[in-house]
């Protein structure tokens, strides 16, 4: 069941709006243009409606709120609508109890569907509601103006609603899907059959290639065996040679090693002698180094001795300076002691002066304190008086302010009273003007309505004319397209024939050669070529086949103007094919026979040459070739005429039979385009026809253009009249809106006049009260002024006392300051003397410390001098020892040089012997390298042999354990002969596809797999066909049961609704029940059986509603929306209609959009939709009495709803 509808930004519902649909009948009311039908559009839109036109728009983005110009509301960028369903019964086939279906669209054009907040597809939405009766095009939505669509629709279109009621729409979708799959299976079977056939053909070809590959494999395997044996023999021979070279190589290596050992021993002796010489040389160098070290030490010690003597002189000078400095410092210490004694006496005198200054300062401060206390008492009394003065000033200012406010209030009240009086006068004049305006608008409205009707009638007339002109244009276009098609066909045929002419189709090679050569020759024998016989004949296309039969092969003969080419042929010129020649004039033309005249005989069409229009210079050829041939109607006519003419005449019938002059008969059909004459005759006729078709096409184009202009003119006139009608209708609507607005304005002004009159009375009373308060404030202000004067007098006396005390205090302050200055000078003197005494004491201590340090320094210098004298004596002793060591090392160096010269002579002798041994070794090594090179070459030959056999046959010769026997070695010649023979056979086989063996296996496997797939597809096809048959059977059964049930419900409800009569539902005769249309029969009581088209509007509407309710009774939908379906019904029929609706409340919910108060009486829930703000629809809660007869809602209800809405908005903001 449908629970609620939520809208945000959908069409005129800019704000979030929710419509609850409780059990029963929900009725939606409101004035025209308020947006009631937008609720129905929203339900359709959520259920998957894809036509923007069906939603009363041009594109899907038109459902988005476009803004309100007068209200200042901006356009929104998205529209959203949600349907909430109660799925507790499981009717929707999903698990959740509450199902929310949402559709959203953005201004960019994108859209989305959601089921319980999850993104879904349109197909999911349709599948969800399929078979439930709910859907964008189902019977649960009956829109405004489409009540009788069910009755006026065709029988086939009406069937869709019954299929939805029967629940076979989902079966139909499955059937369509199965049919689509069956089509794909059949296409796959067709493609697979082609593939199987292709694979089978390929399989046969591969089998032939595989046989050749097997022979090639046998030859190559035998060749491999022979090459293996031969290669093994060669490999063994090379191996023996390698072994011999290895033995010789090893002997040479042994000799080389012995010689190398001798050379190495001699070189070792050379190295030993070199080592001994190096050792001696190193000892000599060490000795020289020690001598250098001794010399360096001697120099160092001599330098140290000189340094010690210089140091002793410096210490002696330092000792003399220290003794002089000690005497000077002793004298300065005595002077500091005398200065300290004088400064102590001055300090005692300064202390006595400081005590006298302190006493004077204390007496001055005591006098200043007494004067300050007196001044403080006067200041306190002055502050109290000033506080009283400020209090009276504030009180005076407050009273003055209140008095000014009272005067301002009185002035404002006077001005307000004057303005209210002016407003009363202005409202009175505006009220009179509004009354005149309302009267004028009411008089203008009928004139505009009449003008709009006239324009509408003119548009209808012009539309009728345009419909007729469009029919004429359709016929003209059909004729134009037919002529265009004929032109295209004729042009294509001409192109084909011209191409055949260019290729000289049908001529022998010799004839083509002669014609092409003649075309390129200006002079010579080929210049005599005039053309073909067929080129010289102009025949009507009707008789061209008969002329071709009469001429036969002669039509392809070449006509010559001279005998030059014939002379060349007689001389032996060769032509690439057979060619027939005819001289235009000459001996080759046989003499003309006496012609028999058969004209006028029954069945005779005429002589053949009479149907040909040749060129004048060559008319003799035509007379010669066709002058004895007659065209007749039938073969019997030809036989009769031939018998009467006793032969000598040829006959050709219309059917193409030829009766020759000698009685020979040729029969059989003749292709009209097989000959040159027919082809060229057809080409000429087609060119003439194409010219005529071009003229006809141009005429048709002109006629079509004329009709287009007429239609365009009519469309322009219609658009202009429609615009005028729209303008008139808009003006009429504007006048009606203005009239309503003027009336509302009149009522508003009247209410404002009464409200302002009450304001005028209240302002008079307020003015009197304000005047009384102003007088009272004047009295209080006078009393406050007197008190303020008394306080000011007391404050002046106190201020004089305060000034005298301040003068005395300033004088005493000067005395205190002078005493403090004197006191500070005394303290500064004392501090200076105290600091000087401390400085003298520190200087005396420092002098005494410096004396002690000087005495210590003198003692230290004396000690250093004595130590330097001792160090100098020690260094002189060390110098004597170093000179002795240097002389001993010089003697040792002379002995080592003699030993080094003796070792050098022994090394030279050993080196000469080693060089001789090395020369012998290099000779042996050259022999070894030659042996290695020979062995490498032989090994390389063996390796090449191994690699060749490995690459060609995959054989490892080194792995063969079998050695060739002597007989195999002798049979090597026979093996080579067989190898040559095998190679010849392999070459004779030619190209071999060795992959054919593997491909054969793969193709055989693929063939078997494809055959299996073909069988599977055949089984799938049978299964799908079985499914379709079952769906058809189930659909036929369900549809039959549904139709019978709905027929019974319709008959019962029709009699109940109309109070009698009869109704029926019938199927079309002689049509399958799955495809047959449905006819509706309805006869109200008291009337004869009439067609549906003859029923009144109310009867048709009530019949359609009854039929839909009969469908509902059989298969209830979760909801039913009725958009102003009660419009055509009168009061009595509306009552019957609502009574029937109440009987269905146990099965479904009804949402009814209506203007009828009679329908409102049946509502269990009543909603109002209004557009208080321009362009924005709003839901309001209304009662039955709140709605007028024309659907308008009372203004006080709207105002109350507006206040409630504003309060809710404020609470939401808080």
C-alpha cells in the first residue's frame, strides 16, 4: 500500500513537502494552477515515466523548480520525489517492510533512481512494480483528460491494461527475453555452422599436407641415421689424430719443463747474488746514515751549549733589575701609610656636621605633617559638597530629559495623528478607485473571452486547410521520390551499359584488337576501318532483339571503307582472333536479289531494313543485310509465309525464332541485352527517358516547393494567430487575475481603513496623557534648581579655605626640601672619605704583597743561573763522545764497499748462463704451441662436426658408445651415395608443412569441439522454444481466467453504477488469444445497443471508471490515482462513483484530485494545495467547509496555515 509522497524541488513544490496517504480516500483540492496535478506527475515520474511531454514539459530538466520572480526564490539545481510503500504483505517481492523508491534529476541532465537509498536502474524500478498494476503506464494512474482513453483506444492498445491485470506482463517480458536469446542462439548456430564447414574444408586440406609431411619425416629420419654413421666415422678419425697430437705435445712439454728448471735454478743464483749485494749495499747505507746521525747530534749539542751561555747572561741581567725594583717599592709603601692617617682625621669632622643636618630635617618634616592634616580635612569637606552638587545635577538632568521626552512624545503624537488622518483620506480615495477598477475589469472580461474564441476558431480553420495541403504535399513527395528513384535507376542502368560499351563486352579478341588499333591509327591499313555493323544501325529498342536475330554474328563484322587492311591480311598479317569484314562498297557485297513484297499480309510487321535508321552513305549495307528479312508476329505466320513464298525469304518472329530462307529453324528465348544492337538501342532509349525524367523531376520539385511554401505560409499564419490567441488568453487570464486581485485589494483596503480609524482614536487619548505628564515634570525641575543653588554657595566657601591651606603647605615643603639637600651633601662627603680610606688600605696591602713577590723572584733567578752553568758543562762532555763514534763508523763503511764490488762480478757470470737456458726454452715452447695449434684445428673440425649433427639432427656424437666397424668405414662411399639420393627425394617433395601433423590434430580436436558446441546450441534452441511454448500456455491460461473474472466484475459493477443496463468484454474473432484485441460493449438502461462513441461524456467517463474498478476488483493495485476524473460527471453520477470507490477501500487506497465538493464528501483525508507565493505550491490542511465551490480555499485558512508554517520555521531555526 502507498504510505506517503515526499517532494523537494519538483516543479512548483520548491520546499520539502510530504503527503501522507492513510487508509481510505485521500482527496486533494485547490484552485486551478495551484499545482495539484504536479502530485500526479511526481508519482508517474518516480514510477519511471520517460516522456517529458507526458509530464507537461519539453525536457526532463523542466521538472526542476525554476524559481519565483515575484517572490525572489532562486531556481534549484535538483528535483527529487520519493514514494513510500507499506510492503508488509510482500506484494513488491522484496524483504523490507517499508520500501522507499526515489528518483532524482539534476539540471545538468543527469539522473538516478534509488530503492531504500541504494542506487538502482530504471529496469529495477519497472521489475519491482511489474504485475502489481502500479507503473507509469498502468491502470493505477488515471490522469486528467484521459479518462476515456481506455474506451477510445484501439482494441490492441486496450489489451495492455488487461495483460497487466492478468499479471502476464512479466511473462511477456520473459518471453521477449527468451525470444531475444533464441535469436542470438540461432545467429550463433548460423555462424557456428559456417565455422564448422570452414574447419571441415581446412581439415581435408591439412590431411593431404600431413601425408606429404609423413614421407618427408621418413626420408629425413633415414638421412639422419646415415649422417649419424658417417659423422661417427669422421669423428672417430679426428679423435685418433687428436690423441697422436696430444702425445707429441706431452713429450715437448716434458723437455720444456726440464729446460725451464735449469733456467730457473740459474736465475735463482742470480737472484741470490743480487740479494747479497743489496744486503751489503744496505749495510753500507745504514753505516752512512749512522754517521749522518752522529754529525747531526754533534751540531745539535754545540747549538745547545751556545744557548746555555746566552741564557746565563740573560739571567744575570734579570737579577740586577729585580734588586733595583725592590728598593723603589719599599719607598712607595711608606708614603701610602702617611696619606691614610690624614684621611681618618677628615672623616671624624664630617660625621659631626652630618648629625646637625639630621636634627634640622626632622623639625621641618614635623611642621609639614601638621599643615597636611589640616589640608586633608578641608579637601574631604569639599568632596562631600561636590558629591551633593553632582547628585542634584544628575537629578536635574534626568528631569530635563524626561521633560524633553514628554514634549517630543507629544509632538510625535500630534504628527502621528495628522498622518493617520491623511492615511484615512488616502485609503478612502483608493477604495473608491478600486471599486471603479473592479467594475471596469468585469465589463472587459466578456469582450476578451469572445475575441479568444474567434481566434481559436480561425486557428481551427487554418489547421484544416494545412492538413489538406499536407496531404497534397505527401502525394507530391511520393511522386517526387518515385521520379527520383526512376532517375537513379535509369542513371545506374546507363552507367552499366556505358561500362559494357567501353569494355566492348561480347566482342571477340580479334575484333577488339582491330577496333583498338584503328582507334589509335590515323593512317595506314587500319584507317579504312569504319566501325562495326552494329555501330551503323539505329533501331528502336522494341525491335532491336529482332534485328540482332536477323543479323546474327554479322552484327559484329567490321565495316571497311577500302581494301588496304584486306591486302595486309592476304600478305600474311596475323590477328589474335576471328574477325568478319564487310566492305562498305565493293565486290564483297553480293548482288541484291529480287525482293519479295509481303507488306499487308496477316501477321507481318514489316521488312527488317524498314526498322533501321542507318547513316545515308552506308544505306546499301543495311539493304543488303536485312532487305530479305521480314518480321512477323508468330512462328506459324512465319511458316505460312515461307511456304507461300517458296523460300528465299527469312522470317523473324516477336518471340525471337528465326526461319531461314533454306527452311532452317532456330528457336529459343533471346536475351534483350545480350547483343550490341539491343544494348545500344536501350542506351539511346534510356538517355531519352532520363531527359524526360529530369524534366518531370524538376516539375515535381517545383510543385513540392510550392506546397512547402503554402504550408509554411499557413504555419506562419497559424503561429501568428496562435500567438494572438495566447496573447488574448493571457490577457484574459491576466484580467481575471487582476479582477481577483482587485477584489482582494478592495477587501484589504476596507480592512485597513477600519484598523487605521482605531489607531486615530488611540493616538488622541495618548496625546492627552502625555500633556499631563509634561506639566508634572516642570514642577519637579523647579524644586531641583533651588537645591542646586544652595549647595553651590557652600562649596565656594570651602574652596577658599582649601586654597589658603595649600599655600602654607607649599612654603613648608620648600624648607623641608632645603634640609634634605643639606643632609644629602653631608652624606655624600662621608661616603667619599670612607671610600678614600678603603682605597688607601687596599693600595698598602698590594705594595706589601709586591715586595714579597719581588724577593721570591730574585731567589728564583739566582737558582736558574746556577742550573744553566751545570747544563753547559754536561753538553761539552756529550760532544766529545759523539766525535769518537763518528770516526769508528767511517772505517766500517770503507770495508762494506769492497764486499759489494765482489758480489757484482759473480752475478754477471750467472746471468749469462741463465739467458742461454731461456733461449733453448723458447724454442721448445714454439714447438709446443705448434702442436697445440694443430690439436686445436683438429678439435675444431670435430666440434664443427658435432655441432652440425647436433643442430641438424640433435645428435651428440660424443655420447655414442658404438664405434664404427671396419666394414662401416669401407661402406662410407655407399652411404654418401644414399645420402645424395635421399636429399634429391626430399627436394622433389617440395614445400612441406611440418606443422600439418600438429595442425591436423588441432583441427580434428577443434572440429569435434565445434560439433559439440553446435549440438549444445541445438539443445539450447530446443530448450528456449520449450520455454516460449510454456510461457504462451501459461499466459493464455492466465489471460483467459483474468478476462472472465474481469468480465463478470464489469457486468456487476456496470449494473450497480448505472442502475441497470448491460455491459460486456469481447475478444476479436479468429485471432490468437495472445494477440487478439479487446472490445468493450456498454448499454446504459433505457437505451438501445449503441457504440461507445455515441455515449455521452458522463456515460463514457463512468463506463471507463467502472471498467478500471472491475480490473481493480480482480487484481488490486497498491494505490489508485484519479486526476479530475469526475469532471464530466453530474451530481448523481458522482454520488454513484464515490459509492463504488468506498466498496474498494478494503483492497486499495485512492488518491483523488478534484474540484467537486460532492467528491470531497467521501474523503477520509483532505489536503489543500495553494500557491500563496507566486510559482510555489504549498500543502495546507483544510476542512470540508474551507473549500469554495470553485475549489478556492478560504483566505483565513491560508493565513492560519502561513502563521503555523512560520512558527515551525522559527522553531526549526532555534
